[in-house]
C-alpha cells in the first residue's frame, strides 16, 4: 500500500476509494490499455475471442494490439488473431452465425487499419492473405440479400439474436472495404474492359456484373401525378451502370489527364474549365480519404460528367457495340432503369411500393454532410440491378430542363442551359426519395450532384 500511495502522490495516475483501501485508475484509457496489454500478452486466444463482442472490451483489444506491434514477438499473435477473425470455416460449418462472422470481419478490418496495414506488412504477418479474405467477406456482407431482408425486419421491430447489421454497421463495413480496395466496380482499364467485354442480355437483379441490361420497348414515363396525358417513349436496348461513378473511378480519370486533355471536353465545358481554372471537382480533397473512395463522387459539374463519359468511351471504343457510346442517360432512360420491374410495370420506388426505410435508400442523413458508400441499401436495388437510383445524390441526365417535361428522350452533347437531375439526395426526407424526384441545375453544378454512366446508342 505505501508503494501505491507513493505512485498516487507522484503521478496522479491512481485515485483512492473506500478510505484508501481500494485504488482505481484516474484515467479510463490507462486502465483499458493495461487490461488490453495483459489480455493480448498473457491470455489465450480463446479468452480474447470470448470477449470480442463485449463493447466494454473493444477499446482494450485495440490498445492491446497496438502494444503488440511494438514488441518483437507480437507479430505471431497479431497474425493469429486477424486470421482467426477473418476465417469463415466456423460460419460455413454452421458453428457460427453469418452475422457474427460479419462483425468479426469488421473488427479485423478495423484492427488492421488502426495498426496501419503498411506497417504490418513488415512484421511477418500474412497481410495479403488476410486482406483477400477481408475483401471477399465484406463484399459478401454487402451483397447478402437474405441478410438485408433480415435487417429490415429487425429495423421494423423484430428481435433477433444475433442481430443483423443495420445500415450504420454496413456503412462502416463499406468504408473499411474502401481502404482495402473495393472490387465491386471497375477502376483500372483492364477491369473496365473485362466488365464491358461480355455484356449480359438478361434483365434482373441476379449477378454482380457492372453493366445492367434494359431491353428495348415502349415505356410510359413522367406524368407521375396521374394527368390524363401520357408520355410513351420507344427505347433501344441499353445498359446502365450498377452504381454511380465513385471517387476511385473518377480519380482514374484525373490521373489519365482528364483535366489536361481538352479533347474530352465540350465547347461550353472547355470554356467553363478554363474560366474556373478547374483541375478537379469541387471539394475534391474532402473525398479522397481512404474510407470515402467508394462513395459516389460529388460536386461534379455536368461538364465534368460528360468529359468523363467521353474519356471512357474513347478508352473502350474497340469493345463497344457498333453505334454505341458511354454517356449520361436521357431523362427517359434514367426513369426506365430506376422504375420498371420485371413485369414491365412502373413503380414509385425502385424496390416497388413498399414503404421507404433507411434499409432501402439514403435519406435524412445530415451528420457528415456527404453521401454514403455505394450499395449499402441493397434492398433499394432496382429490378434491373442498379443501386442507389434514389437518395444519396442527385444524378445528372443528358436532358435539358423544361417545366412541362419537354422531350424526355432528348440527349444533348453540350449545353449552357439548366439540365435535369433525378433521384433525390441524402439530406432529403423520405417523401422526396421516389422515382419521380426531379430537379434542375445549370451545368456548372453545385454540391450534391453525381452521375451514372450508361452504355447506349450514340446521341
């Protein structure tokens, strides 16, 4: 006791309780680090794994792993811990619920990011193997429709043990996947070529392919308020991007000379780029952190979206169908991809007539004033397989805005007039997140706009 009293007097790290018969740590973090260090250094892996889902032990585990990285013999324990967390054998054998495995994957990804994967590479840890398993597992989580349906039931009040992961947890998984390299969309030209070389001729949600097929046909569009005048359009077959263009994908455009090669810019776009001295989208520096790289790029003008499409068309030209290009959708093409189901019927929401929830779309999300990662609302998938058609970010179209709707099939190659935006954004309420959501903006753009590419007949 004299020793403890001396430490208390000299450092203030301990504080007496119960008339000096008991001493406690004055700072919780010091207590957590001491407990975590003991757990990681002296307890068995089984003991550690038994505590991993107790929120009280979460911070001690992180601090303990941090201590392990600083000692020579710590690498083997870290490798053993991460390997056990990402191992799917228990889940595949039925000894572990998939929801528990998903949470283990998130914990492993957080521990790796917290320690810095780059530093772990130099510590005889099988980082490449662990990251491969993490990527595959996190994609499995984000693409698991049965899990997404269970999450909706849990959101609506059904008690489950273990509980499925709601959107906030899936968003964390998506952010961690971004730091590992999200494989759900093409970034390199080799990946774009692979995605474009074999286009699916099937309409539907099945598969994880990037380009989603829309069959030729007669479609009713606009006039959502049941006015007697009906607009019917004839569309040739086309393919729509499963996701909006991400920060990762747009970064590749910038690195390929997107702002220095004037050949990809329209006349009005080139004038705007030079007047604004633009070398990247607005607020670009806010978007390039690792955890944001699979979010849809925002702050892009219509001119930047068109330039990106023209660049991608040039890169993939030899693989494109004769007479086709990569471009923005007309207002009609956007609406058909978002609203039509497999029976050829138009729906008010991409997922049908079911109520809108956070499990379907991103709305009422003002905490960080930015969109969420692509595809976290799997239940909001359109019948063709496109995700995030409503909510998250407004999407540019190639159609000029007219109050009465105008020619919804019109595709402009260049414009200095207001253009149509569709789909709504993350900060709006659920009544605005519909296939009918429509707005306008000058091509120079603002904050909350992104875009989606389609592969369609040349305008």
